[in-house]
C-alpha cells in the first residue's frame, strides 16, 4: 500500500497541472476577487474569507486527481503488470487513493500558510485546523474512485469534475458566502461538504474554536466521504476500474 | 574491423531443478462476455523457452494474462513448480510510469515484486544491465525510444528473479539490434538463470531462434505443440507449418 501511495505521490508531484489547479488558480482568484468583492464577505479582512473559500473549492479537485490516477494506470497499460504482481489489488487501490489526500492536505496547508504570511489571515489553533484540513482533503478526494470507474476518458473526467467541483462550491458558499446566496440555494448549501468545511474553518479561524467545537463539520465531512464510498460501492464498476485493457 | 556485438549479461542462479517450471491445464477464460480460451493447456519447463504463437485474436495474450493472474479463469489450473513459485509478466504494452526515470521504474516494480529494500539497488543494477539501459538510468521512461521501453519492460518482469517469466510480444515494434539483444536476453534468462520462460511472438524466426518448444494456438485452443524442430518436420519452415495449421485467411 505504501509503495502504491509513494509512486502515486511521486507521479502526481511531477504533474505541473496539479500545481496550477490546486495552487496557482486559487491564489489568482484570491488576489483578484478579494478586493473586488470585499463588501460581500462577512470578515473585516476579505482574505479571511477568500483564502479558506478558494482553498476548499479547489481542494475538491482532489476527486479529479484521484480519478486521474486510475485513468493513467489504464492509459499506461500498467494494470496488467500490477495485477500480476504478488500484491493484493486492494492495497494498490487504497495506496493510490491515499496519495491525492496527501497532495490536497499539502495544498490546503500551503494556501492557508500563504494566506497567513501574505495577507495576515488568522488561522486559529493548529490542532483543530489540522483535523479540519485532513477531513476536507478526505472528503475532497472521496468521489475519485467512483468517477474513475464511470468516465471513459480524461475529457469526460474534466467535464464531470468541473461540473461537480464548481457546482458544489457555488452552492456550498466557497465563492460567495452561503449567507449571500438566494433563498433556495442557501437552503441547499448544508447538503454540500464544502459548506461544512467552510463552516469548520470559520469556527476555527474566526471564532477560535477548539476540536470539541468542530465536531459537526468534521462529522459531516467524514460522513460525506464514507457515504460517497458506501453509496458508490455498488455503482463503481470495479472490473472497468481495474481493466488491464 | 570487428563488428560491435551487444553483450547479454550472464545471471548466476542455482541450476534448474528437474521437474520445475509451469503447468497450465484446461484454461477457460472469457473476455468482454465472450469465451476466448477453450481449455488451453501448456507446460513450460524451467531452463527452457516455450514459444506461444498464433494469429491475431487466437488467445495468446489472454493465455499469458490468465497465467499471470490478470484475467480471471472460469476453469483450469495453473501450477508453478519452484522453491519460490513467482511469476514475472511483461504485458504487450510497455506498462511503465512515463514520468519516472528508468531507475525509478525499476525500483518501484522491485518494491512491488517484494525485493527487500537492502537488495533493491543491486536488483536495479542487474536489471539495467540486462536491458542494456545503464546509460539512460536517469532518463524518464516517457522519453525512451520504443526499443528502450520494450527492453525496460522486459527487465521489469525479471525483478525479484521469478521462477516463471511471461513475455507478451516483447519485440513488437523494435529495431533489429534491440530485437537481437532481447532475444539473447530471453534465452539467457532461461538457460543461464534457470527460469521457465513463455514468450509470445508473431515473428516465427524468433521462435525458431530462441524457443525449445512451441505451442501453436488458434481460436482459443492449442492446435499443436512440441519441440520447434519437430513442428516443422513436414514443412520447409515453421512459418509454413504455422500457415498449414492455422490457414491463410486474413484475421482481424
């Protein structure tokens, strides 16, 4: 499992697209929109809202990178070799699924750290922040396995993941605060994991919450991850996911 | 002037144990809901190269994938008679990590093959030498030529010194020099290292050069098998025997 995770991590970190999507684009949006949309954010320092907002929004691209890891193995013809090795296939699957979680955790830490360093964003206590960061990364990558078994190409993956990530981020309050959304959308917001991630970051970063006070967001994020796996378990086309051809 | 000859490294391993090798019996497998193998049986003794030949779609790849454990079997049995009953498989596609270097690919697959960390560097070095890729160890696999990728893929299959080696058309698309190197290496892996090698190819001259025995397969069934010399006994060449047995009609 560790070998699969390390290989995936090494391959991912050599993909420049990863840096662009997970770090460069959110930082650009933060720089452009924070001052332009300052009045709509509830915090005195707009970056206090935009940094976690865009960090969370783009963390959910973890699902695309998780799925891409499986598509790549198929594209490179590696499943035929991997499945012939004396390694349990589920250890390989789990290892591959863990790597994007690590990458997204690094992305979140990097964006929050840059926010603190460059824009004076207050981060709150490190323990609840770290717990929330990890839970967000797990939730962000959770749909990857199901996506990988459903899409037939990277183009399809890009289209579907963009729809899911941007759609859920918009409804969840990652771009515009959920309190500013129209009534119907605001009522839908708590159905998205992004809403709970942002709620958690708000509690930790703006209200000084400790671990005990972020139980609900943590439960919602981890519940989303478990729920996605449970619901998609039957829907995942395992044969297609690991098809060597 | 003496022409440059590519040298194939000698690999020292214990002598072949009598009776060791691979025995596949009555393999039945499906692909995409369609029956592809209808009871293929195959014996590959250790220390020998067994050629698997057949037209496109005959079931060569499925046979090798079934033996490698990649394609699930509906019926049949596969037994490896060896102290360590392990199988190394080089699929038809190069099956590598293009963003990783040659040495990194070997190290990764050595880890997957269960080679201990302390022995990994030595194993990578041996595989580099086998593939003749020492000079490009730090080059990314995605930047290798087709021949280099094929040689690397072949070397990856040998990591951990498996008792059985399966090569699915390893020389497809490579130049004569690389093909010569690979054929020599395949022969050495069987005769010097003692592995039971099964090797599929469309090149019947390769089969004649390196294989001790050959199995001709068509429509998912073994048409004939035996020592290469015996198979062509009634024909001017192995290719003539192959065409007589499998027909001259175009496939796929």
